[in-house]
């Protein structure tokens, strides 16, 4: 990316944002998709009927921010299923986001005692009406996040709007639009701040397409906020380093959208999982076919914070993940 901006997200800037204004903006982003349906036959980046991609090596490629282009992203996802961009976000920005993630997740901890509206908590009023089964679905989604040590970014519209500004200043809106072939949108459910719970649960292998559907174009940017993965003592991600263009069977798995550890070991005998080391501010890109889980081992000692942002094509999105306009 040659137009990389030096934009930093500071706590002072974040907390100076207009709380009501941010909330109204996020509400209107959600409304923009209330009646909008995805195309029945979008032009898909990954074709499920294509021949399986030959394995090009057991690694996840890495580049610097300056090297990142939509073509490079496309080539690496086509060959390896993922790409790590090193040092994409500054320490100031990751420190601010760590505080934000901690505060947002804590604010969502006890639904019976919501805090007064503030920078880190002010959920849009249309969240329950936008969900397919209104309050039930919203309640289930929030319980799922609470149990997983995560919270939806839209619970804190000031944080959500600050993230969108950060991404736009970084040139990501244009770059991801070029990658997706049309402007990106985001999703209420799959835009998440994470604070890992220790110990980590083992049963987490999944491809996000298993519950989003596969008639979509997607790109996830997973942004670790502290050093993690490998032998760092803080959970990163376990990943199967290859391009997949189908959903792997859920046989023997805990959920119908997950994949058992035995299945991973047997199916990918030549492509055993990797556990990359990530630094705060790296960006890890992959799509809805990439097979991964929160890194599993029993001896983690350090919590890990992260922001997970899924982007979709403005007309090739999973309606069940509650799209919102960018
Ligand atoms: O943060 C994690 O540990 C899991 C993230 C994940 O599954 C995802 O980004 O799809």
C-alpha cells in the first residue's frame, strides 16, 4: 500500500467522540441493509466447483504493509488461503484498541446491569429488531460472545466508528473493495473484539463459511493486539495452511459448523496445522473457507486481545450475519 497514512488511534481521540452521533450513524448503517438482499448469483472469488488447489507449501506467507496490494492478497489467498501483513498498526493504536476491547467486553459482562451510555457501551436501538427472531437471537448472540470472551463492536458505536476511520485512513476500504470487486460492507455479528478466556477450549476448528454460507465474497482481517501464538504463552491461532474451496465435513465435531481434531489430522496429513507467532498490530487476512481455531494448548499463561473484522462484497454478503453499510 503506497498511500499508507500515519493515522494513529489514541484513547483521547476515541473518548472525545460524540457518543450519540456515533450511535445514530451505526443505526443508519444497519438500516441501510434491513431490506437489502444479496445477489442470487454473485461473481464468486472462490469457486466451490473448481478443482482443489494444489498445495504450494506448508507456510503462511508474510509481507510488509508497503507491499500489500489487492493483487498480492488475491494471489496469496489463492495459493495458501491466508496472508500475514506485518506491522500494519502502530503501538499507539493497538494500545488504544486493547483498552477499548477490555472495556467493551467488561461492559457487556452482566446483561442485567448495563452501564450508562459511554464510549465503550451504547448499543444501537435497532439491534434486536434487525435480528431474524428479534430479542431471542440477540440474546443468544450476546450469550455466545460472553461465553467466548468476545463482544460485538457495534455494542460500542464510538469504537466501531473509530475502527472504520482507522481502516479507511489505512487505505483498506479501497484495497478491500478492489479485492472484493465491489465496495465492502461489514457485519453486526462478525465484527468482534476478543479477550481470550483461559484455559482455551479444544473444540474450535472451523471454517466461517460453515455458518455464513458459501455463496458470498469475504475477507477477514484478524488483528492481534499483543504478541501471541507459537510458544509465546498467549493464544494465537492454529491454522491449516492451504487454500480450501469447500466446507470440510463436520463428522465427529462438537457443532455442525465445526471440524473435529481427528478430521483435521486425517484429512490434512500432508498439511499439518501451524501455529504462527503474531505481534501486536499485524494483520492476518483469510476468507470463509480457511480452516482455523483459537490456538489450543493447556499451558497458556497470558490473555490475548484481538479485533476480528469480516468484510463482504456489498451485494455478496451473508444476510444471516446482519450486514451493515460502510
Ligand atoms: O480470535 C480467535 O481466537 C478466533 C478468531 C476467529 O475464529 C476468526 O477470526 O474467525
